[in-house]
């Protein structure tokens, strides 16, 4: 925004300079023409005064007053004879004493004075002083000057006003629960940054609303099912007398309670990553040691017939990330692979020459259809086959996506080189110590 105001300021300065220069040139041309006309008029007046003076030389002194009066009445020229005492001003006396023509101004009249050579009296030629008020050209130039400035400002403000109206319409529509932001604001617009911030906010709110709907739907389903089973087990437990059967019913109830607890915990963990105020504890870590240890711990808890392969680049000794959150990414992706893999799971970590980190998790399972490869990262989405027992709550990959977003990276799924699903998570390096410390708790894996 400061850049745009500086542009407006410079634009106004340049316009003022250009218009002022043009007005000055026009005024000089007009003034030169006016001055030339005034000089010519003054010369004609002085010539007429000289002619009258020559005629007075032929008239006796006692008849000169009558001659001047008669000449003024006949020609309409304002001529008079003044006594020296009627003239004020030492400068005028000095000019007259030297035989020159003196100029005097009084009220709205101007006088040309010439002393007669053979007496003390002064011949005066009076005429109207030129009007000093602004003329039509002066007002026209002033109008053009300010109109040019106003035109420049309007040309700058019009796109701004137009974009603000678009932004207003979009925000009004957004306030009416239309969770989309459809204002088209150009990159060069002064409000482009504001529009992009609002667009990100709208996308964020839209995602939160969608997550809230998914959470409500999941709660109504995931909680109702274990509660129904628990109610059934309680009814069955009330009617049995055999301690072994009673213990089996109680164990089933305990299993349902554990399932509810796991679901609530997974939901809360996902909510932690949905908070806008979460911060990362970014530091450098040795993935040549961390990643094999994580894969080995998952291998111990998995099926015995699964073969795990872990490859880590030798240069991955100083990987910049929040290690607790990145461990969650690894565990969620590998746990997801163990659910669908037939025999093989391959984990690889690569450090690209541009500094980007890339984590690959491949399996030889059924894979994910292209139509579902974007949807699989949404919250509470499970792609279990019909008739197959559902496992997890559809939050593991959503958590992975959110963690990668917090690291400024991305996660995607494609066809694996082993024939199943291949997940790829990548993120850029960060300078150590630039990120604030994270105050939230770690997020659990396998949800």
C-alpha cells in the first residue's frame, strides 16, 4: 500500500511540474503580447502629448488654457494645464525639470505630464488605467491547471474505487454465508494484498466450516456405534449368571470405551493442528538415525509377513523441521501403508540439491484411485472397501497434510513403484531459530 501511495505522490508532483511549466509558457506568451500592446499605446500617447506641446508653443501664454480646453472639447481627449503646486511627488518634479515625460497614477486614472518649455505650467494628458483584474485567459489557464491535477488523481483513484466496490460485494456475499470469495482483483491493484489476505481467510474459514461438518457427521456415527454396542453388552451382562460370560461382556464394554477414547483423542489432536496460533519448534535433526528407528518401531508392531525397506540419503544429517510433528508424519504414512500393503513397504528420504526434503512411502497394496487422491487428505475420509472392517478414523492423512502445510510443504499420493499407493511429502529448509517455539502438545500417529 505504501508503494501505491508513493506512486500517487510522484504522479501528482510530475503533473504539477508539467502543468505549471505549460501554464508559465502560455502566460509568458500572453504577457509579452500584452506588454507589446501597452508599450505601443504608451508611445502613441506620448506622441500625441508632444504634438499638443508643439501647438502650444504658437499660442500666447494667456490663451493657452482656453486653447487646451477647446482642443479637449473638440477631440474628446482629457487635456489640462496644471500649476506646479497641483502636482505631488518629488520624482515627478525631477523628471519634469529634466524635460521628460512623467507618469502618475491616481485612483483608476493615469497621467502623462509634460512641462511647457517657456513657463512653469504642466500639460497633463489623462487616460484610464488598464484593468488589473483577471481576464478570461487567466481563469481558463487556472481551470485547466486544476482540472489536470484532478484528472490525474481521478485516473489513479478510479481503479482503486472499482476494486474496493468488488471487495465490498464479495465480503457482503461472504457475510451471507456464501463461503466463497469471487472478487477478481488485479495484481497491480493497491488492494491486491488485502484481497489475497481475505481470500486466504475465506479459504481457511471454508475449510473450518467443512471440517466442522465432517466432525459433526463423524461424531454422530463414530460415537453412536460404540455406545449402541455398550448398551447391548450391558443388557446382556444383566441377564447372565456365569462369571466368564460376564467378564467377556465387560471386556467388550472396555474395548468400546477404549475406542471412544481413541476417537476423542484423535479428534483433539487434529483440532490442535487446525488452530491458527500453533507454532513450530524448528531445529536441525539427523534423519539418518531418526527415520530408521521410527520404521523399526513400527515394524515390531506390524504383521510378521511384511517386509520393510528404509533408505535415507547420507546428506540427511541436518534436516530442518519440527521433529515431533515430522515423526507423526512418518508414523501416519507408514501405519497407513501397513493397513493395505500385501508384502512390501518401502520408505525413502531424499535431500534435493535445492535443499528441499522429500519423504516417500510406497506399498504394494491395491493403491488409490485417481479420483480419490485429493479427497483422501480430507478429515474423516476413509476409503475402506465395502464389507471390509473399517480401521482408523480418517484423520491420519488429514493430520499429515496439515503438518506439511505448517512446514510450508506439500503431500501427495500417486501410483507406487511397488504397484500400490505411493505417498510423497516434501518441505523446504528453514533457517534455524527463525521459527517461534511450539507450545502445543505433540500429535499422535495412527489415526
